[in-house]
C-alpha cells in the first residue's frame, strides 16, 4: 500500500515537473530548483510517510480500541437491558403479589411472608442493578478517557497536517497530493466522528434508559412505600378490630354474667313467688276457715237469740231479740259469702243484697206474694268493712219497708237499686209504694234504734242520706265505696 502511494506521489511529482518545465521553458534554474524541491519533498515525504504510518498505526489502534469499547458498550447495554427486563418482570411479580395481598387479606400472615421474600429478592435485584449501573459508569469513564486520547491524537494529527500544508506551500504539486491525503484522512476522521457520535447517541440512549430505570426504581420504591403504608394501615385496622373484638368479648362476658345474675334472680323471684303463692294460699285457707268459724259462732248467737225470743213472754222484748237476731244474721251472711267465694277480700254486692233481702223476708213472716221486691244492683265488688256497714243499712231500710209500709196485709212493691256514682262513690236506693212517712218525720229526731243505726252507719261511711216520704218512701244514700 505504501509503494502504491509512493508511486502515485512520484507520478504526481513527474507530472508537476513536466508542467514546470513547460511553464519555465525548461530553464536550468527551474531544473535545479525542481531538483532541490524534489529532494526536500522527498525528505519531507519520507518523514510524512513515517508520520502517516505512525498515524495509521495509532488510528488502527484507536479503531480497535473503539471497536472493543463499542462491543463492551453493546455487551453492557445487552446486560443492562436484560437486567431491566428482569427488574420489570420482578416489578410485575411484585405488583401481582401486591394485588394478591389486597385480595387475600384473610391470609395476610402467609402472604406477608411471601411479600417479605419478594421484597428481599427485589432488593437483591436492585443491588445487582446498582452494581451493573456502577460498572456501566466505570466503562463510560474509560470510554471517555480513550475518546479524550483519540481527540489529542487527532489534534496532533491536525498539527502535523498543518505542517504538511506548509510543506505543500513550498511544493505545490506535493501539496495537492497532501490535500488529497488530508481529505481522505478527514473523511476517515468524519467517519470516526460519526461513529463516535453514534456511540454518544447510544450512550445517551443508555443514559436515558438508565434514567428510566432510576425513575422505575423510584416508582417501585413509591409503590413499596404505599404498600408499607397500606400494610401498616391494615395492621392498625386489624389491631382496632382485635381491640373491638376483645371489647365485644368482654361485653358478652359481662352480659352473660348479668344474664346469669338475672336468671339467678329470676329463679329466686320465682321461688319467692311460689313461696308467696303458697303462703297466700295457706293464708286464704286460714282466712276462709276463720270466716267459717265466725259465721258458725254468729249462727250460734243467732240461734240463742231465737231461743231466747221464743221463751220471752213480753212481746216488746221478743221483738227486740228478733231484731238483734236479724242483725246478727246480716253479719253472719257476709262471713258466709267470703267463705264460699274465691275472693277473701271483697264480696259481690248483687249476691250479698239478694241474700240479705231473702233472710229479711224469711225472718219477717210476711206474705211474699203480696209484697214484691225488685233488686237492681250493678256488678260491683266491695271490701269487707264497707260490705258489713252497707249490709246493716240495707237490712234496716228493707226491714222498715216490710214492717211499716204495708200494714193490714196490703200489697205493694219494693225496689232496691245500687250502682256506681261519680267520683268513686256508690249510691244505694230503697223505694216502696207504701203508706209513706208522717209529715213531721225527722231522721235525726227519730227515737227508734233502726233509724239511729241508719244515721250512725251512714256517717261511718262518710255518706249522705236523703229521705222522701211523699207517695211512698224513698231513701237515697251515697257513700264512699272501696272496690
């Protein structure tokens, strides 16, 4: 290759010499000058050829170095791309693991362990990526140093080319060849610069991809931070749920304890209620037995009064004893009613009034066919104390109607009514269509025992009495009644 270049240079010199000869009409001065220039050019040509050889050697060496660097860069880029793909695969596996963690909260313990393992693997891959990045940065630094050396070499080459231009000024023909050689060298340098530019673009793309990887790592770290926050939030929610469950368990235990206490109290109350019922039933039996015995005792007293009245020769005394007997029967009647009733604290007013009326008719020996009695009493239950007093009042009023309203066996009607009045009071009314009362009758001035008893017993009930003696006799009594 060098011989060909020398031949070409010699041919060029010959052509230039011929041109010089034709131009200067082959003068000896020109010949000598040409020979001198040829000698100088030959010497400089030899030096230039030596420099060109050195430059070509350095250029070949630089090209070899650039090829090796390019291969290393391509190898590093392939490794970096493979690492990026592995990182992306790891990120996809990480995202899949995160989604599985969001879906399967129930298996949070096992999934959390898998996530920790994945995070460790991800950390290892991130470390490998960091090492690859550092290695790539180191390779880039070496490449930059070699490029700097090449730039220095190019500068030296440019300086030598400038010297060659100076030499070519001294020799025009040789300058043209040197220009051609320089253009060729410039073309080669441009190709080298183009390759270096392509290498810079590749390096920029590599840096951009590295930046993308850094951004991806930052996004991955952000996702990891979000995942850690979500995990901490989940742990906090689980702790709150566990605390609420513990509170609920405690509340359930307290509720169960309270229910046990309530059940125990209910059992105690039921037992106490049964005991109270048994005691009440026993007391009711005893109270009925007392009423029965009181009734029997009063019956004995009534029988004794009857015997005494029959044996009494005095009519007035006999009638007095019979009145006493009637009053005793009224008291005995209420004890008999209480003994026969299921309620030992109150009596039925209707049945009680009917029984007293029947006893009074039997004891008075009147003709019941001539004197008819109509009893209209509401369904009222009255207490014992009120019943005893009210029974005595009714017995006195009804007995007076039978004895005095219908003399000489006259016929007539007696109407008895008892009902509820206003403000919790009761009203007892006894009306007959007999001969009536004297015009000057006054209850408070009456000397008979029966009328005195009626007035006294009405006052005992906090009652009021009204008497009308016109067209028969009507007596109204209103009193406080405890039902």
